[in-house]
């Protein structure tokens, strides 16, 4: 069980959901040039996956 509800949500989210959120963040937080970069979106999705990784004592 996760202690962090956001990490738990990311762990359960589909790749499509994470990509949609990544696009939203890129469009609203990054410069116009960065927001259009597919590499930037992949960086966000990778960050979500790292955040969702179980911490010591947590399980899926």
C-alpha cells in the first residue's frame, strides 16, 4: 500500500492517461517550443513513472 496517494495514482494510471497529463503540463508550464517537443512529453511520463516507483516498505 502506498503512503503517497499521488504516487499510487500514477502507478495505477494507464500510459494514455500519463501522456494526456504530460501534454497538459507541457502546454501550460513550458515554453511554446518545449511544449511541442515529444521528447519533453516523454520526460514528463518518465518522471511520473519514477515518482510512482514503490519506496521502501511499499508494495504494488
